[in-house]
């Protein structure tokens, strides 16, 4: 797995540089500071939770997060995890959350991977898909002809379209092959994880969004992104699971301004930024909010 040579501030600045590719939204004039999500029990009926930085950091659960979700469930609150993690299918993601102590069921996990795979139905059945993923990413779930992208240039050139699910095994050589192939022959590129980085125990890992936006800059193509902050993943839960629910009673809880907060606001729900664990931990939050103009409804120190 590649780790970011960028600081968190440089990641923030990169997000700002790609703002033209991100949704637009309306925000409150100011944020309300709270200690944790328990203070929002009376404000919301539904909590949409990011995973990294809210439930876990890498392979470690955030202390108290599982107990918080259990208490919300006892009070009848609806809980969904909206994850941009696309390396594995939602069943494997669910197994991970359960290992962390989160008592969730499959229907509560809404993944960007699912949204991207559903989008394959818009393309001809005989397309060959060049897929950036791992050998354990369960490509048989796609029910499409696929080529796992490696070091063979012919796999890139024979593809009718590309699907970027995971950067866990991605290398600079593979990035160069993909860029060159798309420059010579522009084709559709679907991205199942728009995140630039993810917080882990060893630092910030580079995620598919990082590489895909670089490709977009260099190859002059416009990838189709699936996952926060884009509407497709929000539609899966708001239109299918929560249709008719007052969106002011729904909270999107996350650790990033440009994915969780921007995406939640664009979807018309209220937002909660958690600052104590994820990408923005230790940073000057008021400065970042002022610079970006992305204003959460609430700012919580922890989950």
C-alpha cells in the first residue's frame, strides 16, 4: 500500500484544486460545537456515518464508537455506514465492522463500490473492463469480462473502459500505463472511491481518487466518480432506504470537509464534522472552513 508523501494541509489544498469536479452545495452560516454525537439525540432520527475517522482508523476501532451506535439503536435511531472503501464487497466490509464491535447488518452498509458496479449496467455487456483492484477484490461479482490491471500494457489497450476500485496494489508503473493508454485512446473511467487519502495507523494511504484525479489532469478525461461527495451513493440510501424522511432529521457524520460534509450538504441533509480522529486531526478547523467555504452544521470532538 502506498502512503501519501503529502501533509494533511497539502491534501486539503489538493481537494481545493479539484473543486470544479466536486458538487456544489449550500451551507449554514456557522457551526455549532459539541463534544460527541450523544448531544444530537434529539436533533436527528437518522445517522449516516463515514467509516474511516468516525468508526475506525485503519484496523483500529475508535474508542466508544461501538457503544455510541448501540445506544442510538436502542433509542430507535436509524444508522447507516456510507463508505468509500471499494476494495472489498460490502459483505467483507461488514465482517470488518463486526470485528471492530459494531453490531450492523448488511442493509446498513452503503458502499461506493456498489454504486460503481451498478453503473456498469449502463455500458454494453460485451465491454472488456480493465480493473484496478487486488486479486482478493471479488471481481466475479461484476459479472463482466475483466482484466486485472498489472504490468502488461496489452491489458490496458484491450479494455473498452476502466474501473478503479482499489489502490492497495497500485504502483507508479501501473499509473503510467493507464495514463498513456487513456491519452492515446480516451475511454470511460469509473472510480469506485473518490477519496484522495484515508487515515491509517501508519499515516495517510493514497486512495483511488488521488490517482484518478491525476489521470484526469494529465489525460484530459473526465472520470465518473461513485461515492461521497457525489450524489449517487447518497441516492442509494436517501431514495431507497429513507424515501420520505425529512432530510433535516438526517445527519451525515464524517471526518472530511470535501467528501462527507460537502456531499451531505449537497444531498440536502445536515452535517457533523468529527475532528479528533481522521484526516483533519490537529489542524486549524476554523481556518480550513473559512478557506474552503464548506461549513458543517455541527463540529464534534469525537464520535
